[in-house]
C-alpha cells in the first residue's frame, strides 16, 4: 500500500458535505496568510483561494510516526481509517435523523468520530501537547490514541438538537476546527485562554457546535445549564469528567427546527472566531458573516437563547438503575454520580434546579415566541406542546 504523507485533519468526505451538487471547489480563506520575502520585496500570499477538498485542511506527515530512518502511517490508516469509515455513515445518518429511526451504532460511531475530530487538528494536537506536557511528536501521537473518548461522557449526558438551515440563503461554514466550543464568557483571544486553550467541554455553559453539512448542525447543551441558566458558565458541570460510562436516550434528540438567516450567521461567526487559520465555503459571502451580522458581541450572541433546545421537551429526569442478566446492577443519578459518591441523588440540588427549570421554561417561551419549534419522540404525545401553548397564552394575557 502507498505511504500516506498528506494527512487531512478534516477528512475529504466531510468537506464534500459542504459542497452543493455540481460544485467541486471551495472558496478557501486563510486568516493568516504567510509572508514571502525575496531580494527586493516582502508580500503576503493570497488570502482567498479556490481549491477542492484534496488541497484543503491537510498538513504533511501530521500523523507520521518516525523511528530513526523508519516511518509509519499506521495512525492514518489503522486508527483514523476505521473511525472515518464509520463516522462518514454516522454523520449522514444524524444529518437525516428521524424520530422513528434510532441507531445506537450510529450514535456510538458519531461520538467516536467527533472526539477524534476535536483532537486531530493542529490546534487540537497543540492543546493535547500542552495538557500532556510532551514535546516530541511520537509521544504526542501515542497520547492522541490514549486520549480517545475524552469528550464523549460529557456529550452523552448533554441535550442534543439538530437544527436546519434549509430555508436561509446562507449555509454553514467549515473550519479547521469543525467541532467548535462556544461559551459566552470565554472570549476569543482572551489572555486567560491563550492559544491553544479554549472553552472546556466540562464547563457548564459550554456548547458544542458541529455542522453536519451545508444545512444541518448539531448543538449540544449541558442539562445543568438548561436547568439553571444563571449559573456561572465557566464553572465545571456537576460531576464533570471524561472516560466514564454514560447512557443516552436516542428518543430525546430534538430535530426539525429551522433557523433564520441571522441565527445561521451567528453560528458561522462563532465558527470563524474559533477557527485557528482556515475556513471554507461554497459561497464566498458565507466566509464573512461579520459583514451582515447585526450583533457581534460575543457575550450576547445567544441572548435570545437560539442555541437552546426546547426545554419543554427536555425531561427533568432523576437517575437510573440498570439490571443485567447476571443479577448485577448499575445505578447513577442524572449527573452520573454513583451510589458510593457523597452527593449521589442530591435532593436539595434537584429541588433547587426543578424550581429554576420551571422559570427557565417561561423565560425561554418569552424569548422564542413565533420561532420555529423542534420536535422529538415525545411529539407522538403532544403534552409538551400543549403546555407551551398554555404558557404562551398566559404570558400574552399578563403582558397586556
């Protein structure tokens, strides 16, 4: 087999999801074009190029392991290869997810792919190098494999929504960091979070934004943030952790909400501000959301809670107990705490959050009146919609 030197840290199959039918090249934006110096002048390279997926988002020998004169592309072919093969199918499945079409296998494959995608980029590798305190490239690549599944526990315990941009002229961008974290109190270029640091997935107010293609985007939000939106968003979520078992109910995924143009622009603006260097889009205008975006204040981008799933369709659940055929069992509360942990089933916390969650629903209803509403499995029983309609009717009466 041929040796792979051109390592795409954003796979070509994923890039092609952002090209409409009949379009084969991106408008590719370099936010930091290199300077070229000759004997007489210094000039910057072109910042805007017209390239296909083969030339975008790659770095030579990014995943090559070297031992003396020996080089191996094992990581590209044997580690990322299976992840990408399953991930491609999983991304397609989730982009077209239906409330009557569940697949635990696709969910697992998507989690594995997203986790690898977050870490495999140049910025992700620099972050991992900082966290692991390693200096040589081989040790970093070993650490990359060991860090697999770091994010999946927090993502599995989050609330999921797949939003749409099928009715807007602007579609989603692709960046050199496709799995984007947004926390409205963790600002781009903040001295407190210098490169390669970023918002932490374990922080209660951190959202994960992952475009699934031109007109679909996955948004993950911590349940605790939905329950208590006034909590410090940079505080660690209750029992924040990685590499732990977690359970997910595929029926709770929310779908079918259509974003408006300004909301798509805001997502693209977040993606652009969190990009390290490169962006790509099928339409050159999509690369510059700041030109038409009304509000560019980072801390206020989600003031109308457009990144929120519908809280009326988020079950205020407690814990769960699972029994196995061998007679053993496994129990956790809603934050993954086990019976042997001190704060397991903290009733005071649950009571406080329940009261706050009811107020949060009303606040969300005020902010999101007359906007597109998401659906989930519970729409087979429209109780949540009836409660929302009743609350909106009452809000209209009290506002007169």
